[in-house]
């Protein structure tokens, strides 16, 4: 049961269509503009990397430039290393934010972690 991807010739919108059988006739319609002028395109694929692979590909934070911290996973890695270096246990709220960032969620404001932080 393949999934085919199509691109609309009118608005350039892309859509995926699930087909029950290979070779079954498909009459794609653009969900954005309703055009039937669709062309089949190569499907995208996903490549999942392990956390160890992400760390290897990111390199050493001491030698990396400012782009290193554009990836939220690297910010969490830095925070984990700093807590470890200081011999401190990381608060569960911080660990939860790091875990969420590794899953692609942006963390909420840091002020919520510690009341009175804005007064400093």
C-alpha cells in the first residue's frame, strides 16, 4: 500500500495520497486550490539520528561557533555538562525542558523555573 506524493501545477502545493494497491488508478486533486493539474514527485524520507550521532556531528562546543547553540539539543547538552562539572544534580524541571527540546518542543520561559528570577 504505497503513499504517492503530488505537486499542484497551479499553486505548487504538495499533497500525499494513500493508494490501496500498486498500479491502482489515482486522480489527485489539490487540497489547497482544487486543481486536478497534479504531477507526481519523488517522496521525501526521514532520517533519524541517535543522540550520540547528534553529539558527534555537532562537535566540541568549545571549538564550535555560534551556530552550535541554534540546535536546542546542544543547549541541553551544555547545561547537563555544566551541572556535572559542578557536581550538582540537575533540577527535574530543567531536565524536563531539555527532554522536550530534544523532541523538538521549544522550552517555555526560564523565569517559570525559579520564582523571583526577574528580580535579579
